[in-house]
């Protein structure tokens, strides 16, 4: 590591210390979940998970596994803190977002423990920036209790097929309706806007369809404003897995390949829109 | 009404919608026996465009059945929602294989279905409004002047004008040249005004039959919309016009497509009232061989009447070469210390539309004025 302003000597005790020779691997994933200002970070031996939530209805997780880092050590079983994601991203991209080919920002990240700031040492072209970001009390996170055994329908699509659909979503519609079915229309996205309704159908034998495991017909509605931020992750991803459980909870898993060919995942969970007629009954 | 559009023609339809979206906020769909007509009119009713796609344009075309008493069903939809479907022309070309348009009066829905690559189907159910027939009254035959040029020539000419420019003047010059210049508002400050003028040689055009000395001023925005369509379709554009104040008609003709754009033109003070109220223009030279001078002195007359200056325009002006830049300092002097006079009224004559009007009748552009007159000029 070409870090000249010596970061802490290795003898010092840090709850979390990690180094990464290209900070963009981290910043691009964080940007994929950056729809709220604050994020909760959880570091365990397997890696770093950054969680962002909104309206108690949507949760986004970016997983950066330990292997992505050149060095990753966690002294305790798990280390958790809340941090301003906007500030963290600003610091990570302090040398600019568009790096020239061949140049990259190296990162060393240290966290002494509860109450201490997160320290970032960023180096590019011999210039070192040291950032200290205050950490906050971690939030209690939503537990969607979404486990793979309870999944009713699952579809894996090439992201290319969804990108255009999400870019063209009729934002005058309050909801996005997702239909998954073993029979026609198989997989349908619908909006109901001012101008009328629009349906987008993907046949199960489409070349975009990597996997199709639907056991029963399900139609659920999700707030379009909640799902729209997931477009950021969709833009980066190569494949997306769309799953629903019996209650209609939605899981969108995006597989993201970075410049070095390593694979990371970003996951969005979303609550279904409550069906008013059912609630009234 | 049911029609199916295949392959590359979907993009042509998309481009037509883009072009129509420059005109108005509503898109009129009119299925007829001779094809599907898409029309739009602007809010001040001074601009109208129609695209008639012949049945051969479609893979399948069923205009629906009209009873002996009833006419074929027509409707209008929000331009925005229709345009949204065709927004991205490159992706339209790349991914759409087939487009199906269904007009279901019973279900009150206009259905547009795009069959895309990978078997993906996009179905849009649009709300529509029943409407009367939209028809501008114009007659290309009665126009005294006709110009035909490759769209590219005109597109490359108008690209020199700033995007914010509202109106452009098309005129004739010496040696059969055709000029295009930005129209300068009467109350524009000469010191802050830039005049751009282009001369196009006669041999650049496919045909030129213009009344000598004629010139018309029309809106550029709508014209640009049509030009981009014409250029992309590689079709020659014909311009039919008459005296100022009479509508100008732009047409594109193809075996499967017929396009008309009708725009109101700015009425000419001199030709409307032979004795302008202000001084200094009475010695306006009669049309001579040097028509550029005529145009030039016309512009001078405009400037003079605007400033309300007591000083008559320099008699040397009409003899000057048509270089607007030269006359600017002189006009600027006139402007200073000038007493604000009555602003000349700038009027676009409206095109008269009516549901009962039959097309092709040489309807006079009546004196109904739609665009508001200019308010008091500030000097």
C-alpha cells in the first residue's frame, strides 16, 4: 500500500480495519443504495453490509464481502454503526468520480469502536486525504423475514431487459403492479397512470429469462416511489433475481460485477401496497 | 380501427409523433379509407400539421366500418402520453419489431401494443376523447409561390439560427436567390439585436417558382419539427406560399405518406395598408429589379415607424448592398432620443378551422385574429 501518511500502526487495536486498492469498488455499490441520507453499516468476518431504509417499507442492502478487500479484519463478532451515506460517498470520491484509466484511489478504513469516528485514508497519485466521519447510534433495522424457503415465485432476468422498462415507467402511476404466474402472462409489470394503463409482458421462454420458477399466480402492487431508487442498482447490475413470498413481500437481488470481474450483490426488499378492499373486509 | 405497423415503419411513425409534438398538446387520430391521419394544431390555432399514412404503409390496415349515416370513429389523445410510447427513437429501431394500434370505442381505449425483441410485449391502454374533425383550410393550388428543396438544404440553413429564435423570414433576392433571415421584433433594441441572413442559390433547389419580391415570416419551431422528420425520411420539402398574412404550406409527398404543415405568416404592414401612419416611408421604392433593396428599405421603414423618429430614412439606404450589418449603426442613432411612437401591430393571421369546413375549399384566411396584438412597446 502506497500510503505515506501512516495510518495507525498495526499494533493498535481497531474494531474494524480494512484496505481496498480501488475505492470505486466500494463507492459504486454504496451509490446503488443511496436513496436516503443515512445508512447502517454492519461489519462481520464475512464482510460489510450497508443498509438503507425508507418509510419502514423498503430496505436496501449492499453486501461487500471480505474478499473484495485486500485486508479486512473485525475484532469483535460484529461491529455496527450508523453513518451519513452522503458524507461517506463524498469522502470516497474526494479525488473525483471519473478516474482516468490506470489511476485509482486506494483506501484504508479504520474504526476504533463505539463512539469513535470512522477514519478513511485515501491516496491517489501520492496525495493522501484523511477523513474522519462521526458515527451515530445504529438504528433498529427492519426484519423482512424473507427466507428462501418461503419464496413462492422466483424469476431471474438479465438486467438489460428491465432497465428500459424501469426507465420508461409511467411515474404518474402510484403503484407498480407485478404479476408472476406459471401461466400467461408469466411475468407482467403494470402501471396505472393519468394517461391510461400500460403492461409489459415477458414470456417465460424469452432469452432474457435466466430462470423461471413460479408455482402460483400472484399479483401484488408496490409503491412506485419506493421502487424507483432500485433503478440505481439495476443500472449497475448484469442480472436481477425477482422473488416474492406468500405475503407478497418483494425481494430484488442485483448481481453487480465490478471492473475487476468480482461479483457483489445489492438487495432491495419492499412491502406490498396494502389492498384497501381487503383491509376493509 | 385496427392497424399493424412493421419494422422500420414504426420508427417513421415515431418520428411523425415527435414532429407533431412540436405543434400541439393533443394528437388527433383519424382513420379514413385513404389511410390513418395523425393531426395536431397549436394552442393559438396558427399552426396545423397532418400526417396521412396510406394503407400501404401498414402491414394491416382496417379503418373500421362506417355506417351509411355515421362517420368513422375519430379521437384525440394527450400528446405527452402518446409521445411517451415513442420517446426513444434509437431503442424503437433497435428493439421494436411490430406495432399494433387498436381503437376500441366501446372500451374507450386506444390500445398500442409494441412487440419488442426477446418476446417482450408492451401494451399501452390510452384514454381518449371523441372529437370532431380537425381540418385547416388551405389550398396549395392557389398559392403564387412554390419552392421545392431537399430537406437537408433547409435543415442545414436553419441550424444557423439560435434555438430560441421565434420567427424566420423567407424571401427572394437578386438572381433568383432565396434568403432566410431571423425576424427581428419591431421593438427590439438594435444595439442588442443580431441579424443572421442566409442566401441560398437557385440551383440548390429542385424547383423555384416564386413571385418576385415576395417574402413571408413564419414560426421556426414547428418548421424545425417538420424538417427533422423530412431530413430523416430523406424526402424533398415543398413550400407553398402567397403574400404575407396568408398561410404558408409545407408539404412532403411519398407513395405511402402525405404530410402537410400549415403555418400562419406575419401580415405585412405595407401590403395591408398602403399608407402607413408614420412618416418617412412614402417614398418606398416600387418593386424594381433589385429586390434585395426593396426588402432592405422595407426593414428600414419598419425601423423608422417603430422609433417614430421625425427624421426620414436616409435616401442612400435603398441603394445599399443588402448587408444588414451596415445599416445598424445608422438605425441605432435614430433610436437614440426617439420619441416612442405608436407600436406597429404585429399580427399573425389565424388559420380558420372548423369541423364543418370541407378540405380543399379555397377558404379565405379570414381576418379573425388569434394571436394577441403586441402590447405597448417600451422604449
